[in-house]
């Protein structure tokens, strides 16, 4: 049985503008500000190695902790990004929170000691709501956490200070900004809309992007500025992965910048020495370069070391062309979500093509169909639930879809061996182990007649039964698949409103006009028909193709 938990939906938030902040635009360090004098020979050598690496076309991966942002150093990093020096930016979740808030309101960093006493620490409404919404939308579209936030900051007019944002700069330039989070470490995880499945998936996607950059690190430089736990651990695991996959990553430079003095940081130490447990010493400075590279540990305040490295690099390296590293944009030439297509199995791609060949009219909605598949698959594989809603013939379609999802449709769905063994060990369980099938979580709203009649009888506002049921059952990361040929069914629209408030992705399947549902939906599938019966015929073809694709993706070939 599960243990007790708290209910994050009951957390009280407050408007972000009410919060007193410690860091503002006046604290930002611009590239034209003279850098403090530095005579550290090893810092200068690291800067020289950065210059040499970029002159040779080799990468520079720059990992940061939150204090780099809080010390106002983002403009210097933006300058290095725009000059083609930094080829990959990485950080923990806190870096994005401070960057996001500066882009939104021009200041960040609350008084933690004071706000912790009354439980208001980390409870700013806009930060949690907007960031979680952006992450959820990005995960839906197959984006990593950094790219999802960068897209949001770059496209939303509320971010009037985005020119100071690393999220915006990296997204604009097409340079990866990967974000590596541990659940519970960031204030947005406290928010009622926190979608842990989306956060985990998006950060996992960023880890794979980070690994791809580490795979190219031969002859390059990896710098870590102040990430004392996440950075060293992520880098070490990524290096192991790429070597395991056969990539040559032997000779490169690592440099850790921090306030902690280590003396002779290259000498071997045993586990009875406190320095042994300082992760960057092991996982950045020494272990990764054991095959022939060189590691450095530079002691100093980031407010001194970052400007010093920046000054030396720009003095000795002219601006370089910046390469957009995205593997295509979100859509290919046909407008279809290419990130989802890249993740399809061969069986899934075959199911899609077979469905389009049998039903040529669906070619016109192929983009939306593929996006709907991606939304559903990503939710289901993370333990999400698909909620289905419609009226009349559309409710019949909702029930039909649930039948295809909850048991085998075209392929056998053998239970996992562990489940089969547990069932078989119970009285009369052998038959269950043999004949039960794998399913996809699906709930048809409105099928609970007792609830529906109770809401209709007790609530004076009409058409709320579906919304009530969804509110009681749904969680962030779930999907609402609303069906309405007109797109204007009031009860389905009310459910869609609840979904948007809860962080539930909305798929709207309508007729050609789309109606209000298509406007509210994250993904709108507009069947190319105006008559109800023709639209419903196309709806059946659409959902059979989608169900076939989901089954192929999750359960494999027949």
C-alpha cells in the first residue's frame, strides 16, 4: 500500500509582484564593464584552452549553478554564446528559475530565511504556474526542459526583459541549454500545478541531449561554475554512457570554479580526508581526465572568475559563426511533428501509413493526428490517464475508444512476467495470468450515471457533470480527449476549461469548423466534413488509426 502524502493542490500561493527580491537589473554585469584583475595562472590557462578548442572547432560545455545568475553574470554568458564560444549550456533547475524571473519582471531571489518562517518561501504563483505550464507543453511536444522554457520565454509578450535571459538566448541561437533537476529541489515543485511526470520526462530528455554533446567533447573543454552536486554527477554519468556507446572521449580539459580551496587538488586522497567527498574534485577535475586530459580547480568568487575568463577569451578569439544545433525544427516540410516521428517505432510508423492509405481523407489532418498520438503516448507511458468526453454519437465514440485502449485492439498484449507470476501464485490466478491483457488507462466521462444525475440535480448551473468528474479524477500530465462535431458542446467545453486549469492536455476532435473546442485545445483534429454523420465517420477512422499507433508503440508488433 502507498504511504501518506501531502496534497499539493492545497498549497497557498501569492502574486509574484508582492515579493521582495534581492537581485535586480542594476546588479547585472555587462560585457563592457571592466573585469577585475586576475593573476591566477591556471585560470588563464583554462581560458587559453577554451580559445584553442574553439579555434580547432571543438566544443565548450559550460555548466552553471544558480549563483552565476544571482551574481548578475548572465549577460557575459550571453555574449559568449553569441560569439560562438559556448556550444552547450547546462545547469540545475534553480538556474532556470532565476533566469525566468529576471526575464519576466527584472528581478529575482527572495529572502529565504524570512519567508521560510511563515511558509511563503517559493510560493510565488506566476513562477510556478508559468514554468510548469511551459514544461508540460514542452514535454507534450518532445522538448527538453531547457528548450521548453526557452520557447516560452521567447514567445510570450510578458517577458519584457528577455534580452537578459539565457533561456531566451540559447533558444534564439539554437544552442542546447540542458536542465538537470532532482524532484523536490526547486520551488516550482511546490506549486499545485507541478507535473512531476512532465518535469522528469523533460529533464530526462535534456540528459540525453547533454550526453550527445559530451560524446563530441574530445579536444574540447568542460567548465563547471558552482554546481557542486548536480553538475558533477550528471557529467560523470554522461561520460560513462558515451564511452560505453563507443565514442572516443579521452583527451579534453575540465575545469571546476568554486570558492572552496583544495590545496593540491590532483593528489590522491583517501576516504578519511574530507576533500574526498567534494564531488567536483573527483567527478570533474580528476576521474574524467584519467586517460590523458587535464583537470583544473580554480578558486574564487564567480563575480571575479567569470568576468576574467570572459575578458581573456574575447581578447584572444574573434567572434565565430554560431551553428543552430537543432535537428530540424519542430515540424518537417510537411508540417508534421518531427520530434514525435523520430520516436516512433517501425510498427507505429507502419500503422500510421497503413491508416492513411486506407483512409486518404485523413492526409489533411495528418499533422494533428500525429501530434495527438504523441500527446497520448507520452502521457500513457508516464502513468497518465486518458479522459474521453462527448455527447450522443460522440459519447458512443468515446466508449468505443476506451474499448480499444483498455484491452487488445489488433495485437496481443501479454502481461509482464512479474505480473503473471504474482497472479499465478494466487488461488485461481493461473487463468487470469494467461488471459488478462495489458491496457492503457482510459476513463469515459459521463458513464457514471449516479454522479451525472447527482450533479444535474444538485447544481443549478447546467452541463457541469463532466467537469466535476474530471476535476475529481484528473492529475497534471493526464489528457482530455474531447469529441464534438460542432466543437461547441457546453459540457465538453466546461471539461476542457477544468483540464487547462489542472495542467491536463486537451485534444479536441471536431468537424471542419472546429468551434470553441478547437480554440481551447492543445491539439485540434478538425475532421474535413461539415455534416455531423460525415464528421463522425471520419472521427472513427481517426481514432482507429491513433489507437493502432498507440498499441504498436506500447506493445510492439503482433
